[in-house]
């Protein structure tokens, strides 16, 4: 791994939703770091807990959801225990956010320029004309053609891809330490998707920010991420360098997931398939949450829950990689 | 593209929508009527037992083609010919019902397309009763069970309601319902787009198995080129209402002709992580209400010239049964210009 400084550290994060019958655990004992200039991809199927992890990190969990355990550190300082007011300042100054629907981040009543200059001026002491100049430069940086004209238009006058660029420009106004992007390309067309991915990647390199990129799309991850965390039923199943996770997966779920994705150029009569689907939060099985669907399941998996275990350059939450269970299976044979 | 014994042929097929502002506003602002050409003179055919996929970006007219094919829309021009029968020609009620039974549609959203108040049994029995395929309740119940088993559910699932199933299982139920009237042809509009990849794989495998077992033909709409690569025998690429390239899928994937097809294929994420170099993609998808003149793709096309801005390209049929709408292809200048661009971008 690189010797760059960690910007974001998440330790043993747990997110719960209290309800009448007890607590639903949406994120369970999740730990990872994101370094300067690095893109950490977070993938998994819907309901895996990706967005909940992201929202918890930036202090935007919708009540009754709450952080029930663990720590979140930004540049070495804890931010999970700040007051809502202090957390709002951290978000404004040091964290940029990009969501799936750019319209949720833009005010339809204000011109794009006004939204950018206001954000710039709340964080920097600059004149109106300086702020406007910065805003135009940012729009140019994210690839909006004719930014000096476009700056005076309203969000509805932009296409979906251009709106997402504006949101990214807004996130950059404050020169953030980290950017959280939750499904930033999911609502966009493929040709536009490719442009936004390239943009995010370049910005991360140029600004030295840490990027947490949440998506269900492995293709997007392959193109953008340095490292990947694969989530399943609220936990990290596997985390490691992108090449290892994609081409040499260690966890049976990651293997199954990769095999089920059709690829242009692969002539297969059938895709390999994982039977069943991800359990609901109320029905997470005992032991390894993947055990009812796992082709390699053995006795221990139904009883004990595996934590992340080092496997080469990756880590996988799977008993297959525990030396102790290897001995046991040998003994059984 | 000429195909022997197609199950479906569409010719010169168009659907125009009137998207004018209300009359009063038009008078005040002195605006004319506005027409949106959602589908503009499209021609393709599908052989029996095969799959043709339509791809293209949002709003290019894929779903509108699907709706025209199953008769949910009246065509503005052109015709849909199903197994030799022109669907617009005069047919007796009985003939029409007989034809309609033979093709069915599956939608993207398995949540919206199933009646939440009906038990799965009744959802699947309905087309069996409506098309008079069986009248005797024992026979109906046998057929419901058979169709549930075809999609890898069990006969007992018939007692449940749609909300008791996951997204993938609900899509199986929609397929079972579509199969209940014993169709030969299924129109599938993004049937797996709302599903997770592991569930998508289950449904794609199922659809291929059913095609083989029952000899079904598919019109399969998707925006995911990898899914299309996996499922399609023939491929049609749409851009702002026009079919810009159509032909055998493998041929087009191997050797795309139209500049837009090339761009789409180049934009596919590189899951293999080969680090292949690609010609960068530029531009935005224009508004379909006021599409660019001439060839709609010209503002984004690296090979556009003055003729492209002025004149809409006609169909050029290439060897290998591929139809392309592009001046550069017709003029035979495309291959050379692509090569030039490649050299430039690798030199840069
Ligand atoms: N009933 C209608 N009235 C007016 N315009 C319509 C109507 N139905 C579709 N359109 C327009 O026709 C064009 C094609 O729409 P269509 O739904 O066929 O696109 P699509 O290719 O299926 O897109 P997507 O990938 O988003 O599903 C779009 O511009 C759409 O806004
Ligand atoms: N308000 C809520 N109450 C209870 N459970 C919730 C709530 N919001 C989300 N969840 C659950 O938390 C889990 C993780 O959700 P999320 O992080 O949004 O998943 P994704 O990986 O698709 O982004 C899901 O099972 C979801 O149903
Ligand atoms: S712990 Fe057991 S059930 Fe879980 S993924 Fe590993 S082998 Fe499969
Ligand atoms: S007709 Fe002209 S603009 Fe259109 S795709 Fe061909 S070369 Fe490009
Ligand atoms: Mg999410
Ligand atoms: Mg559609």
C-alpha cells in the first residue's frame, strides 16, 4: 500500500435503525481508510449498506438511523461525535458531496453562478468579481463549454451530465479534503458516464483529495478506483487493490458477483449465477451472512461470523482463509 | 438486412408526438406546432427463434419501438408485420385476438406491472382465461403450475401476493404471466435494468433457457451493451429516433461501422482492466424536440462535414447484412479517417 497520509479513517462503524421490534443493523463493524489522492470504491448490490456507510461518515443519516458504535476520523480528528452545527461546518469546508440525482444538490431558483459564488464566498474572503472568476474557472475545469455564458443559466437549462458537472464544481469550491460520491453516474447515459468518471479521477489526482466512490457498477469501479471495498448485508466482505478484487477475488461472494457480470467479448452460453438474493436486514442468517448462497460453505460458516482476514494484498471476511479452518477441514478428511 | 422467414418485420416505422405548447401560449408567443419524432422511419426484422436488441441512450426511442410493435401505439408511418400478417390491415376481432396472443411484453419494473391485490395464481391464470387457452379449472391450475415451474418458482408460490417476493422473483412472475398465453414472441423492455447483477444473471440465463426450450423470439431492449452482447443475435443502434446501424450482433461488436456505434462501444467500462486506449467521447445528447439538422449525430461526430449538417443520411447496406445510416460510410471515406484519428490520438 502507498505511504500517503490517510484522510478518512472509519473504525468499527455500526449504524442502527431502532424500530418497534428492536434494532435493525444496517452497517455492522465496518472499517477502512482512504488516503490522499486515492479513490476507494465501495460496491455491492442494493441494500448492502453502501449509502448508509456514506451518510454516516458525513453525518447525514436520516433519523431514526444513528451511529451506534465506532469512530470516523478526518485528518486524524474524530468527526462522528461533533455537534450538528460543527459537523455542518466540517461538511461545508472539508467534504464535497456528489449524489445520484444532481437536482437534489442544486437550487432550481438560483443561477448556477449564484450557487457557486455563494459557496465560494462563505469559505473565502473574496470580492464578487473574484468569486465569479473562480466560478468560471471551476466550470471550465469540470468541462462545461462556454462557461462565461453558462454561468448565468439555471439548472433546468443544463442536461443531466452537465448538471452533475456543476455539482462536482460545487463540491470543489471549498477545495475539500475528501469527496463522497454516491452513485454519481447511475442516472447518466453511458457516453456521459465515461466523461464524469474521467473527471472525478482527474480531480482526485490534481487536488489530492480522498474520494469515496459508492456505486453498484463494477465497471465504474474498474475504471476509477485504486482500492475497492465489497459490501454484503451491512459488512465488508472483501477489501483490496482494485486489480486483485476484480481479477483475483478472495471472497466467494466477490467471485460470484464478478462471474455474473456479462462482459463484451466473453462468449458464454450461460452466466455463472449465485442462487437466491441478498437477505433483508431482518433476516440476516447466523454465522457468515453469505452462507445460504455460498457454494463453498462448510460447518463453521453457519455458526461463527468471520472478520476480515489478510489474504495476500487483500482482506476477506471468509473462513476459507483462516488457517485454523484449513487445518480443521484437513483433519475431517 | 434481409432475413428469410422473419417472425417480425417493421418497415418505415415512425411515431411522432405532438409536443406543442397549449394553443393560447403558442398564439401569444407566436410559436408553431412542435413535433417530436420519437421513432423515425425504422426498418428491421427478426428471424424466428432469434433475439434482436435495440440499444441507445435515454430518450432515443427504444421503448416507443417496443410499444409500436405490441400495438400500444398506432404508427405515424410504416407498418409492423408479424409472421406475415400486417398488423394494421383489417382483421376480424377473432383474427386479431389470435395474433395478439402470440406476442407478449415484459417491462422494466416488475413492481409496477403486477397487480398488487391479486394472488400470483390469478395473475398467471388471467391470460389463460382471457385467451381461452383453457376453460376447465383443473387445466388452468395445471398450466399455472407449469408456468411457475418454467421460471423456477414453485406451484405453491401461486398462493402468495407480489409483495411477498423479491425484485428478481417478481420479474420471474411477469415472465410466467407472459408465457401463460403461449406466445412465440416476447418484447422485453429493459427486463433486468432494475435488478442487481447477481439477479440479472439468473434472469438472463432463464430467458436463454426458455428461448431454447420453447423456440421463442425476442425483441430485447437494453442500454447495457454487455447484456446485449450476451443475449442478442442481432443488434440495432438508435440515436434520436433513427436506427443508425443494424445487423448481426457479433459483426457489429467486432467491427462497428457508424461513428455513434463506435463511440458507444468505446464508452463501455473496461472491466478487464486491459488499460486499452480509447478515443475520448465528447458532447451531450441533444434534445429530441429540436434535434440537430442533417445527420442528428453531426455535432458530436469527429467525421462530420458540411453534407452531414445539411442532409440526413440514407441506408447503406454493407456486406455481412449490416445497414448503416452515415454519409462517411456511404462515401467510403470513414475507414481512412478513423485511421487518421487513431494515429493523431496515439501521437498526442
Ligand atoms: N407519449 C409521449 N408523448 C410525447 N413524447 C413522448 C411520449 N412517449 C415518449 N416520448 C418521447 O419520445 C422520445 C423517445 O422515448 P422512449 O421512451 O422511446 O425512449 P427510450 O429510448 O426508451 O429511453 P430510456 O432509455 O430512457 O427508456 C423521448 O424524447 C420521449 O420524451
Ligand atoms: N429509514 C430506514 N429504516 C430502516 N432501514 C433502513 C432505512 N434506510 C435504509 N435502511 C436499510 O439499510 C440497508 C442499507 O441501505 P443502503 O445503505 O441505502 O443500501 P445501498 O447499499 O443500496 O446504498 C438496507 O437494507 C435498507 O433497507
Ligand atoms: S465464510 Fe463460509 S459461507 Fe461465508 S463466504 Fe466464506 S466459505 Fe462461504
Ligand atoms: S453522417 Fe456524417 S455526422 Fe453523421 S455519423 Fe456519418 S460522418 Fe458523422
Ligand atoms: Mg444507495
Ligand atoms: Mg425506455
